[in-house]
């Protein structure tokens, strides 16, 4: 109709805040092409209080992590931050472009100047390590075990670390280095063991430090 603004598949900035959707409502309309959403579309999304990643042209919406997940990420950031060289920075939940995907690792270790620049995203070639703390649930575990690691590897990120807070030997930490055929497991440790990491910089800790009361 005359005077109506142009329709868009993306909500306007602030709209979802003023009009919070009911639980399980579809947040995003289908795109007008078969190509799916792009990184540019992803970067235009407003803040919704949820983690929204772009995976294979679709938006994947996850709730904010539970307290044990957040605590493990915070403590690992502290451990890595104390050991990092000055040309690297360690931060949580940073927007990362990996090829045509827009991912949000739980922890990013990357070029200090790039992270300090205040940009909306960081590129994979500016990142030396990503960490995923596995969230409970079949879909979340599949994402952290099967879907996201190959994308990080294809983007050339040298080190991938996975922290699993479930299981009899939890927390368990696995460290993967990028090889000719993708990530290769180089170190792993469970609570009570000492994990020795050499890349992207030397650091060692007991995975038990990531959980419980200090």
C-alpha cells in the first residue's frame, strides 16, 4: 500500500525488543532466494538476548548458556588470558566469520589489534584458537562435535578446544591441532589430570578448575 515501507526478511533494529515474540515463534522469514542468508544478513540482526549463528545459510538460535557453562567459559578465559603473549587477546562469544558461515565460539583467541578494533566480527585468519563448551542436549552436542569443528578447520583456524561438562570423567577437555585432513586430537584430560597445551601458546591446567566452587 502507498506509504508502506519496503518489506524485508530482517527485523528492524529494536523491533524485537519492543515486540518480544512468544516462545517457539519463528523469528525469521524465509529468504526470497534459494541461497539462504548471508554473513551480511547475519550482521544486520538486532540484539535479541539469544545466540544467533549463521550455519549453511540458515539462522540457528540458541538460548543463553546455563550457569555452569558460563562459569567454565569464564574460568578458561582467565587461565588462557594469564598465559597469552601480548600480541593475542582472549574473549568470549565474539562474532566470527568462517567462510560463508557466521559463528559464535564460546571463546576466541585472536590477534590483539583486530579484537581491540571494535568491529562487528573478526575474520578466521585473525584467529589462532576457538573453544566450544558443549551444551546439554542432542542438537547442541551434535553442533559442537560434528557441525562447527569442520567449519573452523576449513577456515584455517589452527587450534580447536572442546570442553565437555557431562559424563563420568567431566569436565573433559580435548585439544585439536589443524592437520592436512582437518583437526587432529593432540591432547586430552579429565578432571584430576593435568592438561598440557603447547599451541597457540604453552599453558597447563587441571580441567577440574573449570567447575565447582573455588
